[in-house]
C-alpha cells in the first residue's frame, strides 16, 4: 500500500522548501478521527498533494483519540476511509493507530512513520485552527521536528488570528474551497433522517446506511 504511488505532479504552486531535487519521496500524512470521512477531507488532501508535489497522501484514522469524545468503532471508521479513498491512486489508508491500541498521540504516530519511511520527507496535513492546539499535544517539539505541517484554511479565514510565525518554516498554509461540511453535522443529519449524499462519497453513504451508524444519540 505504501509504495503504490511513484508519480509526482509536475505542475503545481506553493512549493515552499521543495525537496524534489534530492530524490526523497514526499509523503503527506492526514490524520483524523474520520467519523465519518467526508468530501471536505478528500478535497483538502488532494489540494495539499497538488500544491506540495506529494507522491502520496496516507490517511491515518485515529484509534483512540485522547482529546476526543467517544467515537465510532475504529474498524468502521477505517473501512469508511478505505471506501472514500479507493478511487484515487495517490491516496492510501494506514491501520497504524488502529492496530497500535491505547490512546492515540500524533508524536508517536509520526515517530513510527519516520522510522518506516526514513528516506521520505513527511508533511502532516491539518486544519489551520488545529495548528494552535499543537502546543497542547504530547511532545509538541518532537512533532514539529519530525514533519512539516500543512495548515489548510478557507479563503475567508483570518490568518492573522493564528500567529503562525512562532513555528518558522515548519508550518505552511494552503487555501481550500469553502465547504460547509463537518463530521459532526453529518452525524446529526443521519440521526435526523436527513440526506448525506454528495456530502460524503456514495460508498461511504451506503456503508453508513447498511451498518445503521449514527442513527442514535451519542453515536
């Protein structure tokens, strides 16, 4: 799974600090609960792949997020992510956090990926507002040294609120289309019997319906 993609996008923008000339692979890491994965996640990953010339974007569903509410079983979230990404040859899904067990920490995940991909440059893709939470994560200095961060933001978002200068060249910002889609809203819509088609890939909608996910309060 990890080595299926070898092509690099040759026409792109925003290549800050590019390393493509040294022969190293450029690996995007998109972590998240993905409860469920939706179109916004896919748009963000594809935009980051194009702008930074990433060879591959690996989606890493969280096993047991230590800062999150109770979440849908990890196996369901993993399969939803596999279904959502299957049609893109530049996307893959890792079971790293799910199979590890125990609370999920970004520092440990990046350390494991660094050991497995010692010849690759790692780019961690996250929301711009989430960057402000980095200092509350476990081993924040190690996190920032192990991977560069790609902070995704909407065009109308006020970047002045983020004060990203403190992170130096370890954080770069990209703008993605403004999509008013969230996993929280999708879970609410399912609970209320409202449609989620076109908010998630059709395979994801079918899986949610077949497994009766998110139909009850607290799901």
